């Protein structure tokens, strides 16, 4: 695994296993902390767009376990805070707050387990289309095929051409 010392303690990299319903990914979830540009909606949208993560939206995070099999996703926490479960129902709980950014590889389960005044800016590499999956075991094989077809992003959503994502998300 590449050396993340240049990005630590501001970035976490976490792997989640396939649980038979939520496939997760062989690529790590990245959680960036205290990203100044992510603390304001307009600046967060600009940061993501500058780095090729497009199709920005503003909203929250669904309060049910779900994943996207056709695109990676970046979530910038621009207001409030949340307890987010990553990796599916048996996954891990994280507290995220204003200024945090989550880069979720296609297949990563995520769920809002409680939030306060949460506002999120989300986007996708090159504005890719996304789907919404809830972990139906009957769809697992198709979801895995979709995930394998998702290309790696050209840039890290926070750092651009170089950064944890471009170092860790390799095929």
C-alpha cells in the first residue's frame, strides 16, 4: 500500500468486505477531514468540478443502507454532522462533520444513521450515471459485474491529479 504520510492525519483509508448483499469494493473508502473548501456548498462544488467530479447535487444521505454499482461517489459535508454507517449493516460507524469529504468506490454500502442539520454536496467522476441498490442478494452478481465495469477516476476529488485516491485506487 502506498505511503499516506503526506495526507495523514487528515485522511483515513478503510476497506470493507463483501457481505453477500452489499458488495463493497477492493478499493478503500477515503475520508478526508477538515477540507476547507468542503465547508461551503459553492466552494465544495467548485473543488469537485475542478477535479473532474461532476453532476453535483445538494441534499442529505439516505437513511437506509444502499450503494451504487455504476459509479463511484464523493460526498462533501458542507453543513451539520452525521453518524454514517459504511460497509453495509455489519459495517463501521463514522462521525462526519462540516469540512469532511468521503470518496466511496462503486459498491460501497452507506447509510445515514442519524444527523443534525446535515447538508451534503455529492458528485460523480465525469458526471457518471448512478443507480440505487439496496443489497438484494438476487442482484448481487449483476451489481458485481457493474462495479467491475466502472472506470477509475482521473483525479482525486480533493487533491486533483495526485492524492490518496490516485495512489490507492489502482486496478
